[in-house]
C-alpha cells in the first residue's frame, strides 16, 4: 500500500494527469482536484472528462475532488484532512489571450486559488514540498528586446549571452505580460514568498511549451497539440504575426513529471526554474508545419494574420543549466521527434474513438 500522499491540482489537465500517473507509479496515493474549468474557459474542445476516466482507469485507488480552488473553505478543509506529503499545483486559467475577456475569473483562479493552497499548506503540512507550474509569461514581452537573427524558418538569439536560452535571473519587471502573465506572476511571487518567509520547500516551474499526447489543445492554448490536430483534421491554422518564425521550446509532460518527482525527493526553499525543452527541443511554427507534414503526409492548411498576439514571444527557449546543476539525474529524455510522433498518434486515436 502507498505510504505517501500526493495532492495534484488540475489533475485532469495535461501536466496534472501526467504527474498523477507518474507519482502513482512511484508509490504515492493520489488525490486529484479538478473542476473541469477548462471546458468553461474553452468550450467543448477543452473538456477534460475523458482524462478523468483515464485517471480512474490507470491509477489504483485514485481519489477525485471536483473542488474549485477559488473555494477557500473547501481547500482548507481538504488539505487539513489529507495532509499530503507533496502538493503539485497545476490548476490554472492557462490562456493569455482568453484572460482579457475574463479578468476576474483569471485572477481568482491563478492568483487567489494559489494563495488558498499555499495558506492551507502552511497551516497543515508546511514541511511538504509545494511545486507550482508557473509560466514563461511572467517575463512578459521582455525577451523580445534581445537582439535576434532571422533565419530561413525561425528566429534565434543573436546575443551570445543567450546561447543557452533564458535563465531564471531574467527580469519579470516593466514589460507587457497579458493579464494571464500578470496573474501568474502574482502567484509565482506568492509561492516564492511562502518559501522564503515561512521557510517552506516551494518551487516555481516557469514553463516553456509543456506538451504531450494527453493535451486537450485548443486555439488559445496548447500550441503544438492544436497545430497537429488542425493538420490531421484539415482545419485552418491561424499564424499570428512574426512571419510564422516565432520559436518555442517544447518539453514532454513526462519529463516535467520526472523533474517534479526529483524536486519532491530533494526539495529546496523558494526555488525558481525555467522548465522547457531547451534549445534542442525548440522549433518555430513554420518548422512545426514541416515536421507534422512529414509525419502525416497531409499539407498544413494555414492563414497568416499580420497582427501578432499581445505580449507574445518572438523567440523563447529555456536555459536548463540551473535545473541540471541542482538535479543532475534529470534531463530531457523525449526529443522533438518523439513529441510530434506521440501527439500525432494520440490525436489519430482520439479522432477514431472520440469518446475515449
């Protein structure tokens, strides 16, 4: 029987579901919190009910709580009862485009919900590692000020100081974030502050493009998953500005879960890590078109929109050296080709069996 307990918020989402399965296999008893707000944010395409069925099928003794993390009293009561050995907080309103239309809901979920969880942890299990999925959007559009080189299908950093990507000491201040970036930055600072002020083992994982085969990708969130879905279904994919050469670094959800387990086993206080695929797993939209076309043999249907998304990064990939120095057993195990192949395979299976 498992002796340690993990509480995973957003357990039906991409990272939450991967972490739930991964920690279960590592011997943890899993309690998941998920109110399926992704369907509220994005409509039927964002619905994660299928993911909940997977968790119940794949995790022995999985306990699900459909609690809204904005409900302070329920969160306090649940954590008091459970007293988990580790908390992994992945629940969020995740779209920086959508946030402007729902500013109160965005801030309440991303910032206030995080505060509820932190305070519940401080009261009832302050020694338990608290792992928060933050975002690279906390850096706002400041990465766009870095000198860039325009290559055939992508942008890249022209400044050698960024040869390995963006490091954790990059400023989050005085830049345009989107309201989503602002609400996540508020949560990020709270997680750090609870760590420093109360000496709690916390970390913020500032994600690049976290992806994988279990992503319910939609146009406003889940770039790679949605792009591949468009290719398979013959849907038009809109490219917003920057000639389609904007770059993201892609990390498989399993590699994210692997790092979280490493942190849980050897936690540190108030740490911040930029977690992404790094330069090796970075690609542009145009580059992604070529990759998926080579896999499926289907041409990408796309339309170019001149205006870029507000606060969007032209080029972003994570400097992974701090993570690898602190946790030398961890590294990227899933290549860009692995990621594309797995998402395509999963998307095809879901198209063939929509209810699965």
